[in-house]
């Protein structure tokens, strides 16, 4: 990834993962990579990777099930 120095790294990884959720790379109900996997993929520290997962949960995009991992939430269907 080409890091933008003016944007925190956790935010850049968060936005990339948010895009993966939106485009179906991580469909609803799927398990997200763990903290160490995110850290390894993006070349960031474990604390930064933990922040990414916390922010995804705070945004309602993911839910953590202790002992199982973090999973993509079911996104509400748009009403027409």
C-alpha cells in the first residue's frame, strides 16, 4: 500500500477493509482476518491492527464472538 503520511495507518487499513466488506470480498457472516493476520498483510503493528478491528466493530460493520473471531455483520437491505 502507498501510505499517505497525513492519514493514520489504522484509518487507511480500515478504509481498505471497509471497501472489501462493501464489494463482497468479506461477505456478511464471514470471518475477518485476525489481528496478527491483518498486521502481517499490511505491515502494521498488532496494536494498529487491533484498532482497525475495533473501529470496524464501532461502525457496526463487524461483531466479535469471543473465542471464535470477528465476523462481518449482516448489512441492512436498502428499502425501495
